[in-house]
């Protein structure tokens, strides 16, 4: 072992330690600050108490905002997953001129024309349709923004399903709906699970669209309510924010653990054509 090799190894481990600390310190703060009697922005051993939890649940919109987030994300996630599966299957099986160009254009436009750039026309359209302060309308807008990328990702999973499986099902009299629901989707289930979690996480963390389209505080999700958690002096309320942030992170973590345990997030179907 030469001195140069030792220096490289030490540098490598120092870099890994710094990267781990960069991600671990916020997680440790999130786990300890909710139960600290005097929470601050720094990381320290907490003076254990449950008063912060009580103060958080005393807020009139804590539970309602979390319920609103679940409703909004559930609708957006289901719409995105169902429509992406149908569109990806159609684009995978139907041969038409310009199919690949259409996919890349959808992905390009969804990346270039982001929600921020399209916010004014979206707001005007929702206003004319009378869907301001509508959770269902807001969920549809969020789903529409995620659909192009979801279709693009899910099409690769559909392409991996051998056509021979579908042909065998048709020989036994299966309808197109039965072929999709009983043959294609079970094989492409890891991809559908991936899109489901991806869509839920994106919708759960979406701030701008609910902030602009839901004007009633009682209908706003947790991502919007989080910006209002200040004390009387205008400073961040560090007694409420850590507890609320911990509650806010639980649904995403639970969903990830459940889907990961059940499907494993495999990016392949494990089949051979």
C-alpha cells in the first residue's frame, strides 16, 4: 500500500462521511426537534417533552390540511396511474407514424413548459370553468402535469411484456380489457407501482398549484399550510413546524415502505420474450 493509495482512501472516506452527514443531520433534527422543549435550528440532545405535539394539534387546520393532502394526492395519483397505464399500453402496442416523436415531444414540453410558466393560463382556464377552490379540479391539473413523464416511463415497462402472452390470452377468448387487466398489468406491476409512488410523492410536495387554485384555507393541503406556521413576532414557530413536518413526512414514508416490501421497485419484469 503506497502513501498515494492511503491518501486516496482517506479522502474517499472523508467525502463519504461528509455526504452522509449532509443528509443525516436534517433527519436527526426532524426526529429530535418535535420532542425538544426549546427547539432551535441546531442539532442537540433534546429536553424531552410532548408540549410541542399538543401545540401542533391545537392549531385549527393541522388535521384538516393533512386530510386535504391525502384527498388531493389520492385523486391525482389514481388519475395519473390509470391514464398513464392506458396511454402507455396503447403507445406500446399501436404502430403509428411519429409515435416516438410524439413521446419525446410530450416529455420535452412537460419539462420546458413547467407549472410556473403555465400558471397564468391555467389559472384563467380554471377561473372560467368555475374550478377555483375545487380540490378535484386542482387534483386534475396536478395529474395533467405529471402524465407526460408517467407515460414515457411506463411505456418501457409495457414494451417488456411479450406479445406472445397477449396472443395466448386472445386465443382463449380474452377481450382487450381482460388482456390488459389480467395479463399485461400483472407483468408490468413493478412499473405501475413505481409510477404510483412517484406520482404520490410529486403531488404530496406540490405547493404552487394548490396555493394558487385553492383560496379557502380550509381546503388547502399541508404543503401550503406549512408556510403559515409563524408566531406572533413573524418568526418561524419552531414548536409547531418540527412536529407538523414529522407528521407531513409519515404518509410518504409509509407508502414507500409498503410498496417497496410488496413489489421491491424492480425496474424489470423478470421475463423473457
